[in-house]
C-alpha cells in the first residue's frame, strides 16, 4: 500500500501539471483558430 502511495505522489504531480498546461494551450489554440477564421472577414471590411 505504501508503494502505491509513493508512486501516486511521484507521478500524480507531473500528470496534474501536464493536464493544466494542455488545457491552457488548448484554450489559446481555440482563440488563435477563431482569429484566423475571422481574418478574411476583417480584411474585407478594410
């Protein structure tokens, strides 16, 4: 049981950090994708 807790504590933190960073990157990529899709419309206005 102690071995499992040790493994979870050693591996759990990097997994949480990775998931957090992937979530942030995904949000930024969604915003970038939306901006790129709106670019032709914005260029036509000018």
